[in-house]
């Protein structure tokens, strides 16, 4: 199965972060991609977060996270 999110912009998301559910990916999943509530957003990092896209890829490749 080919992921359309990866197809659109493959250089922006590393495949290494789409292999397994991480703590940050699970947080994003639980927040339904609500960046205003995210710990990364609240820390005011200077990068554009791609976690909502990563979560969609993880769901397609690995299914829902097991908590």
C-alpha cells in the first residue's frame, strides 16, 4: 500500500518516524491533531510540526496505537 501523504511531499517526512508509534505521536493522536494543546506547540519550538501527517501515516501503516 502506498501512502498518499508520503507521495505528496516525500522529502519532508523521514520514514524513520513513521515506523512505530512514539510517545509524541500517541499524544498527537489522542489530541486529534489539535496543535494548540500539544506539548511541542506549548514549548514554542522554531519548527513546523509534521506530527499530524506522521499520525495519519502511522495509522495507515500500523493501525491505531496500542496503549
